[in-house]
């Protein structure tokens, strides 16, 4: 996983290193987002590079019996090529569901890489602070699971 970079605002341009959107149930992940501020103080999108979501084979939920309980997702899947890295996961939380966008970095135009799938395994912690006991669903790039605590 990468390290977080802060968003910056300079010369009326708001630069956001990474962002994700959940639109009508569809996940999108973006890098190098730039928004320009107009005279009324509104921000308009001027640039964003869309990242590919990785292919997810399976999602397992790990629930510790500690107090407080901790929940993590163990995700297995494939990156499009071995030369890219996983990006930090974007986690959307609703009343009884977690939706996770897991994307990969892009190759630069001058970079070459062998065109084979690259397996990965990663663990993603979920913040369950303040959640009531019950059953929750999780969805990582379209692969679903559930957990009860």
C-alpha cells in the first residue's frame, strides 16, 4: 500500500492525489485530480486520471474476538501486470454495508512490462467504531461477503 499525500490548494487549483467515487453502485478510482476555483468560489474539475480496479478473486472477513472487536478484509486477486502496485483502498460505509474500491497504479508511457496477471494478497482494516451489533455486507470491486458481530 502507498502512503497518503495531502491535497493542496495553490494558485486557485486544488490538487488531490487520489480519490474514489461510488456512483449508482459503480466504483471509480482517480489519481492526479485537479479542480479550479471560479470567481464564485465553486470548484470545477479540470483533470483526473482514472485508475484501473484490480480483479478480485475472493474476500474473507477476519473478525477478532478482542474488545473492541477488529474487522479486516483479506483480499486475493490479480493485478493486470507485475510492474504495478496496489493503491490505498477507498472505503465507503453505509448503514449496513462497506464498499471498497481497490485500484492499481499505471505504467508510465515509457515503461514496459510483461503482460501476465500478477497475483496479490492484501489485508484491509475496516473501521467499525460506533456500529451496532448485526450483519454487515462487504463488497470489494464487485466481490461480496458478509460478517456478523
